[in-house]
């Protein structure tokens, strides 16, 4: 099968979407399929990339880690036509996601979309952030699903959330895969020595982008309280970002800053080694659709203490592979972390963590993605314009633009209704009945 993918984040960006797209591409190719990936052109990207088309992008948009792709569709047509895709897989509902929808419509291909992100938690990267902008972010993603033939949700809670928001009901749950085997072995002792952490110290760990939407002020406050109660414990943080300054300030205010260590952004084996320098993994984000780092931590044999949230509740099982807390209670999280200072408690939960990690093996997740592609193709009614010429091809591209205009129109109606509370039009589903989907 030939799979055409579009993503706004890719190498060298480090993050959940970038990592999941990379892993899916590799696994599909190992299984004998071809993947052509369209991604932004980024500083520091690999020089030699196979089956990757880069488009112009504005780097570090509004001071974030993200880029702003500026695709010129005409530049992609030749590569797409040579590739002859069977299906289009979009990983975002905007920017290159729009280009994915245009390509699918232009060439008569099924469109699959993975809902990787709770976009309303990221509006602070956009000038003019407000509750209205958050509503726009939610509506944008929901209306995009209604242009798609199939939707992938990384977790059951995200599927349920999408259905509650009246998204396209053709949703399959497929977690983003993790190379679980590679996380089983690591040299944690070397990291401890490098950072001056005693070999027998209790180490609480965290890994990820140090960004506002990750709830790191709360997490650091909870961990700092645990460090106050456990004078020999340490906190190891892997990642970088604008939230690091606030984390340092909290540690200093609590008088535990000498036992808080920032290892920076890591890749490959050094990242795996850092996991193995930890005894327990702490996580507090509310913005995840899955929490891939939780699965990585469990693959390294770490019990996890996390705040209950969409995408997290399916992975962390209270008393089985860690502790799942009902809300942002710093005292409760500190108490749970203190409890795991006992090695026997950690060992019991570590066994459960390893069992859970096996469910997220990247090979099986790629197989499940293939099943979604085949399901989209099997619905039929698709026809390719790849061999068309002249007026037929122009007509196909005009048809794609018309579909995008209809999408924008539905989005505008949705936003007006969200703002003014008006009733939805007759074709808008009041329940999740596939027959009530508006025509594409």
C-alpha cells in the first residue's frame, strides 16, 4: 500500500506527534508498504531523507517549538502523482492538514485523520488567546473530522470526547506506538554519576517539553513537597522549554533546588539511559491524547504517578502500574511519591508497568493503523485523477477548493452557534448516526 502522510511537526522537532509519525512511518515501511511524508522544512533537519517532501515553513512560530508551514500545493502535485498513493493520512486539522484534504479530494483518495492533540490547550501560542480562541480550536478540529473518511483516536477517552463534541463518528482507537523493546535496557548509573546523584538515592523523574500546557508548575510544587519530606530524594527532569524558569523558582522557594536536575533535551540511547536513572515517573498534564512518555516510562519498568486526565486514564491503573490521582492536589501527589520511596512498593508496580507497556508496542499499533486504511479504502466510491490531464485535472483541483470552502462554511456556522447558542442546522447530528453526516 502507498500511504501519503502530512504532518506539521517532524524531525528534528522532539514531541509526541513528531515521534509517533516517525515510528509509524518506519513500521509501515518495515512491513513492506511505502510512505511519502510531507513535512515542514526545518533548521537542523536530516540531510538525506527517503520519501520525505519538505515545504517552506516559518521557524519557531510565536516563540514556540512549532513551525508554521506555508505549503504551495502546486509544488506537491508532481511528487504525489509519481508516488500514486492509495490513501491520505493527515496528522493535523490545519496548515498541512488542509493540504492533505485538498490532495485527497483532488485525487479521489480516502482521507484518514489522527486526532493527536487537544488543541484548545495550545491556543496560548496564538496571538489573542482567549476563551473564544479555545472554542475556535475545538471547532476547527471537529469540523475537520467531518471531511474525513476515518478518524483515529489515540485513546478511548479521546474517542468518547470526540463523539460528545459531535465529531465524525467513524472513529477507531489506535494508540501511538512505542518501541518498547528499546526501553528495557539503559545505563541509569552513568546519568546519576554525571549529575551527582547518589547511586542509592530515590529519584523522581519527568520527561517532556517544558511548556505551559504541561501543568509543570503544579507538578514541580508536588515534587518539591515530596523532596522536603524525603531529604535524600532527587528530581530528574529531561526536556527544555519556557517552563523551566518557573520550575527552578519553585525548587528554590522550597529549598530543594540542589536536588533538582535538568538534563536538557535528549534523544536515542541517552534518553533511554535517563529513564533508567529514575525510580518513578511523575506526570500531571491535562493536554494529552495518550501520554506517550508514560508508555515509554513503563517500558523502562517505572511505576507512574499521574493526574487523571483524557489519554492518561487508559494507561495508568491505580494500584496496578502506579497511582492515578483524581485532581490537581499537590499534597496528594507528594504523598503518593513519598510512598514509592519504598523499593518493595515500586517493584510490585513495576511489574504491572511492563505488562501495560506491551499493549503499546509500535509494531501492533502500525498493524491497527493499516486496518483503518483498508477500512477507508473498502468503503469505495473513490477514483483517482492522477492520470487526468488538462481540463479534468483543473476541475478536480477546483472541486478540492470547493470542498475546503464548504468546510470553512460549516466551521463558521459552528462558531456562530457556539457563540450565540443557536440551534444547529437539520443536517447536524444530534446523535452519532452515520446517516446524518453532511455530504462530502
